């Protein structure tokens, strides 16, 4: 399972795999002041809903089926708490509606995700103003995604190989990224 606090520190989410054969996941939401009472919300994110969202982006059904089976490896809330970014194997990022029963609002694909090995992971984060998600790619680029539309807004170039980690500065307009070297981007 993966766990992460929201920006207020009052809510935390725990993502778990429901069944390895189905590929379904759940996000359990807890009140940090009363977590012993159990989750106040449970969102089920099914492999079928992920596959449907991928096909909605024009991905062929056999490729979508493969990509939807990626194991989750990270989770983050946006500042307002209404979106949850889930990183998965195979270069797949999911934007889940934080106030739903597991609705996948957007699927974000790292550059070359359809051909990536199962070990490739989606590395991404929200920027502090909640308007952009930044994610690293295999080819050394960073993709910037609009959080409302899920569409790519720009691409940053400069790394010699796979970008394995990105982080947004919570106070200043900067993004730090790393591969075999480290870069600091200012927007």
C-alpha cells in the first residue's frame, strides 16, 4: 500500500491493491484526527475504468489492456484535495477525482508509455497552484499537463536520459528534476 497526506495534514489516503488478478485498486480516505474509526471514504478504481479511460485517449484496446495492469507506485493530492495523482508502472499516471467513488478524470502517459517495459514508472507531481502536473519521461524530457483538461501544455528538454524524479517547489515557481544529473527549472 501507499499512503500520503493532503496539503492540510488533516486527511490521508491509503492506496491498496484489491486483487492481483483483477488489477483493481482502492483508495481509503482517513481523518488524521480519528483514523481509528476507519476510513470515511473508499474509492474503488477498477482496471476496467482505467482501460476505458485509455481507450478514450485513442489507445488501441490490446495496448490499453496492457497499460491498465500497471502496479501503482506513488500517490499525491493536489493542494485543494479534489484530485489525486497516482503513478503506475508502464509509464501511466492517473488523475482520480478526490470527491468521487473512484472516477478516473484523466490518464497521463509518459512519452513512449505504450512501448515501455513493465519496470518503467510514472514520476509526476502537482505544481502548487493546482493548474499543472509535471512528469518525467524515458527520453529525458518533462511533460507539463493541464489539470483540468488532462492535455499536454508543454514539454521541457534538457536531460540526457530518463527523468526518474520531479518535484515542484511549494513556494517558488521552480521544478527540480533528476536523472543521471540534476536540473532546476524556473517557470
